[in-house]
C-alpha cells in the first residue's frame, strides 16, 4: 500500500511540474502528427489506428 502512495505522489509531482512548464510557455504547438506511421495517409483500413504527435513548447 505504501508503494502505491509513493507512485501516486511521484506522478502528482511530475504532472504539476509539466503543467507549470506548459502554462509558463509563450507558445505551445502540436507538431509531427502521425497516423499508423504515415505523416499524410490517404486512407486507413484499421479499426483502432495508432496516432502519435509531438508537443513543441517555446519559452
């Protein structure tokens, strides 16, 4: 039980730190959008496609 509390505390600290960094930024942009390892797919025949992106933060 104590291990779970440590993980929850660690997660909370990381979440708070990352949110402060984003709110203090001048601009936050989403870049490099990808769907099923393709940057500009015409059609996807998969029911649950994998999506990925990068977040660019400029201070």
